[in-house]
C-alpha cells in the first residue's frame, strides 16, 4: 500500500529516518575529528618520549659517545642534533604544554631545565615523511591515497654543558577510512528495521484512527454506527471513548426530538376529529363550509408533520447504486416529466427510497413554479453533483434560504393545491444532509431557478469500498 508523505505515518517515518541520518553524519564527523586528534597526540607523545630518552643518554654518556647516540637515534621519522643554540627560539608552547609535561615527567625534572616546543601545520606540496627517498615517498603517498596533511613538531631541550638537544619530526594525519560497503550495509539494515518497527507502531496507532474517521463519516450521514472498540494508545482510547459518548448523546437527542414531533402530530388527530364532528352541527352553511375547510387544512398539516417525522426516523440502510441508472429509473417513474443527462458508470452509497423522495420533492417543486425541468448529474472532486433547473421567475434573494424552513410558502393563497404545505424542500434538505451532502438554491442569469445537490463520496461512500 503506497504511503503518502502527507499522511501521519509517512511524515513520522520520514522524520525519524532523517533524524537518524543527521545523527549518524554528526557522529561520524565527531568520530573522525576525535580519531585524528588521538592519532596526532599518540604520534607526538611517542616522539616526545624518544626525545626524553635521548636527552637522558646524552647527559649520562661520555661526550665522545654523543655522536654515536645521535646516529643511533636518528630515523626517517625523527632527527636529533646537538647544538649550542636552540632551534626553537620562542618559549611559548603551541600545544598547551602537554609535550613539555611528558618530557619533564620522563626526565624527573619539574622546573630546572628549559624545554621548548613548536607545532605547526605543513602547507603546500610536501613529501609524505621527511628524509624519505622520492621512490619510497611515492609508494607511501599511494598507500595514503594521496590524502596527506602533515604536522611538524620541533623540540629544543636544554642538556648538561649548556648545550641543546634539537629534535625535529613530522607526522602525517592518516586519512579517514570509509568502509563503504560496511556503512551501506549498516544504513540499509538500520533503515529496514526502523521502517518495520515504525510501520507496526503506526499501524497500531492509525488503525483505530481510521476506524474513527469512518465511523464519524457514517454518523454524519445518519447511518447506524456500532460502538467502536477502545484499542490503541491511551490518547486514542480516550478519543474513541469520547466519540462513543458523543454518538450516544447525539442519537438520543435526535430520537427524543423526533419522537416529540411525531407524538405531537399524532395527539392532534383526536381533537381535530372532534372539531370536525362539531363543525358538522353548525346550521349556517357558509360558516360550516369555512370551518370544515380550516379543519381539513389542519388535518392535512398534521399528516404532513407525521410524514416528515417518519422521514427523520427512517431506518433505511444505505446501498451501493449506479447513480445514472438510479436517476433514469426515477425519471421513468415520475408523472412530472423532466430532461436528464450527465455522466455514466459511477456508483455511490445512498438510501434509495429517501433520496427518491428528496429528488421528487425538488423536481415537483421546480415543475410547479417553473414549468419545464432539466436535470444534470456528474462526479466532480469526489462528489456527486446534481443540478435541477427550471424556467420560472426565480425566487427573491432574501427567500433563497427561507424556503427550506418547515411550513414556509412563497405562495400566499394558502391553497394546498397550488402551494402545498411548505414541507417539500425542508424534507429534501433533511434527507440530503443525512447523506452528508448539501442542497442550495440560486437564481440563474438566464432566468429561472437552479437547485444544486452535492453528495460527498468519502472513502466509506465509494462503490466497492467499505
């Protein structure tokens, strides 16, 4: 399953892998720097130890053996020389005093003798090591892969007889070795382990969240949603528990209000029937006919209210339907003719009977006030979009929302034959919103009214989905 970087799982995995990579790069850099310092310190202390030993031998041996001692101590790495003047003229140390302290410790001399130390980097083209032949230098350079960076150390140690033991040495900083295949294997194995671990952790975290998203979507469409199991981390458990409580409260709230409306409409039937019986006893024909008309209108409104309440409490299960075929069947079944065109071969989850009722109300309303009706449907941006156009005079802008209020009628004659009860559009909006959609009215520039119905196609609403 592809993972989008916009998802929580993708972003967390990317963040952790990036953080690990940065940490590894910093660690390697610090390791290389520490390694270089350690090698340089070791080479410097080794040369300082040899210088201290030679100084001790020079002081303890007869003067005629001094040249022999120096010849034996010389090597391609370190050169020794006895002189009346020091090769290091300044007394300040560039190494912080570490080399001097080591030499004094080896000579058991804390303060009496003068020891001078000079360290500096070698710049430009240099031989790998001093005093090497050109052939050996080239061989050494090839072994070091051409990555040379030398440090030169000069020592001047005061010895008996007012003479100076001058020591010169140069040591290269070894190039950092990159074991490519080892690093690649480590990176791949660490990355795979991290991805597997985080995939498992994210699945445990995101699984309950996906269930919660699907349940919230179904709840918004008015579907029955079972109580979600409380699984996953503590925060997700708390969120799931809160959702279950919210769903229970909303369901009870809507059910209570709907039952109240249905009970009110039902209880009005008895007094209206009694009133009808009493009205029949009125002697004056004109008064009796007027009262009978009023009672019949009230009874009709009560029946419409009960029908509206039954629509709110409907328990029809959603089904996956082909939208084009569904609308074509509706066109054939309706007495009111209308033109139908639009996209084909896409499906959606709808409550067929409820949606038929909503569309029938809108189409009949358009035919009653606007004459001919034209309907178009399409799938756009993950939504089913249905537009119903008529060729009537339209509606004042101030009433475009008011017509969805229960019992609101633009027709002022109060005739049920011409104006109805004013519940048709209200019922239609209730049904559409129960599907998670919306219905709105706009006046067309070319004249007439347009009703636009949108039904979102969320993941749980797409054909062959959950």
